[in-house]
């Protein structure tokens, strides 16, 4: 019921693409790591000079598992890229952590209860990845399953255009 309600109220795919070449938004979310809620929420502030890939997933999404594994492998090829994993709409610990452990990803997970941060980026479907350059501008958004070559090429092009990539 939660997924159906969320999808019915979610923005369209066209709304997602409208965010490209627009400033990214600052947000603060609670985080968990190793199944434990971290004592201090995590804040993402764009325009820090470091390009960032936001990876929105939902633990009940069957397509997210393989996409997150592929995205993690691609992102590892870009040492200048910061990757942030966001469970949206979030579940209670330890579900996101169990998924991350299964994938061998040790990064903390940000918990977007209610999907409010996802909605700011027009995210309607999972998985979705949002690439933000070091100046804080959204450069690319990939929705649903995206093959590794497309993701790699898109990240490399966006970072090269910003003068930060080595891809």
C-alpha cells in the first residue's frame, strides 16, 4: 500500500528531467551504518567542489539490488566522485543495512522517511541516480535500471564537462 500511495503521488518522469542543469538542494537526513542509527544526521550541501552521485533506492524494489551493485562498481572507477546512498521511502533499521551488507557496500545509508528528498529531485521510480557536479548543479538523472556502460559514460562526460573527471 505504501509503494502504491507513494507512486501515485510521485512526480512524472518529465518532472525528473526538469531538474537537469538546475541547482541541487541541500538536505539533512538521519543515517544508519551497520544496522545502527548514527547519532548525528548527515547533511548534503552541494557546491563543495566534489561531484556527487545520489543513489535513491527502496529495499523492497527488486531492481534496486542489481542496480546498486552495478552503480557501486562504476562509481569506484571515479575516485573524485562521492556516492551517497539514500533509502527512500526509508524503512527502519536494519533493513537498509542488510541490503548494503548483501551488496558488500560499507557506506552509511541516509534514511529519507516519506520520500521528501526524493520528491525534491522529481524521483518517481527506483532505483534512480542523480549526478551533481562540484558546483552544485544537477548534470544527469538516470531512472530505473541503467547499464554500467551508460552510467560510466554519462558520469565521465558530465565530470569532463565540469573539468573534474578522469573517467
